[in-house]
């Protein structure tokens, strides 16, 4: 099984589209950090304009932690498309290239093939989130240094320098979990069709529909909002609360876990009975 996983990971990373996600993140994060390096002070003043007359801010608030928080909030909505580019091809790509029949003639079960491909997709997803962390947090600290983190949502929260890093580690972990559900969703659609474009479009369509439903201020949609996995893609924000909203995090992990298991189980049932004709 380990050799099969290694083969599938190799197959994922030998394709050029795999590196689109890493390149896109590198470009976007670099642009954000260059912009903040040039006009970061103006942005910080804009961020605190309503409270600057009441509070006096002392310290380095324009730092790598603030940059990372901004990047994490802006990119977790866009990363699903980058994940779908790869995860949507894991099964459908075999059909497109005509290697499905050769694949299942290996002396391994369909279940082993399926889970090896799924693990390869999860590895890619986690590496993408790790790369985001390195580019935003690592490069941000190199360029801007460290300091206190100011978070403005419903109220103002300022975190001490020694109370930040563990929060980011947990936040990126939660982001990886939510993105793994996107991987499972694209993987599910990939088992239904024989063209990689379909799973990519279907995955993004589902995400967009769910996001629209969540944003509509209609009682019916608000009642089903807690059951939509997109409602928890930003669950990492609960880490940057005082105290940390662990109950919210547990709820998010439970819902995301149910989605992941349900999608993988459905994919397994479909692939196990799939009639391979090419």
C-alpha cells in the first residue's frame, strides 16, 4: 500500500497543473506583502481609524503576524479552486488518458487504488496550506519582523507576541482540515465523470452556491447554514478570540468530519461498482 501511495504522489507532482497552486499562492502573497511594505502604515491607520482617537497604540503592529492574518483571511476562499484543479483529476484523469483499465489490472484492490489516490490528494492539499504558511508567516516575519497582533472584528483584541505563534499553527491546521473536505468533494465528482474539467467546475459551483445561500438574509437559508461545510471554512478565526472559542472549533471539526467521511464513502461505493470500459 505504501508503494502505491508513493506512486500516486509521484503521479500528482509530475503534472504541471499541480504547481499552478504553489505559483499562484507565491505570486499573490508576494504582491500583498510588497503592497504592505510600501503602504502598510496607511492600511494600519485605516484599520484603526475609528479607535485611534481613543487609544494610543505603542509597538510594532505592522508585522509578519498581521500580514499572515490578512493573507489567511483572503486566500482560504480562493484556495479551493487550486485544490480542485488537482483533486478533480485524480480519478477522471485516468479516464481521460485511457489508463483506467490498466490501473485496475494491478494486483491490488480497487479500494487500495482509491485510497492511495485520496491520500495523494490530501498530501497535496496539506502541502499547499503549508506553503501558504511559509510564504505568509515565514516570509512575513522576515520582511516585517514580529510584534503584537491586532485583530478587529466585533471588538478589538490585541495578542502579545508570545501568545500568537501557537494560534497560527492551530489556524493553519483548521484551514488544512476544511480544505481536505474540498479535496474529498472534488474527488467525489472525479469518480462520476471521465473528464477532469467537470469535477473542477462542479466543485466550485457547489462552493459558490453554498456561499451564496449562507450570505442571503432569508430565514430558510439561515436555518440550513449550520449544515453547510462552507460555513466552517473560516473556523480558524475562532482561534483569534479571547478566550479561544473551542466549542465553535469542535462543532466545525465535527461537521467537516461528517462531510469528509460521507464524500469519501460515496466515492468508494461508486468506484467499487464502476464499469471500467477504457
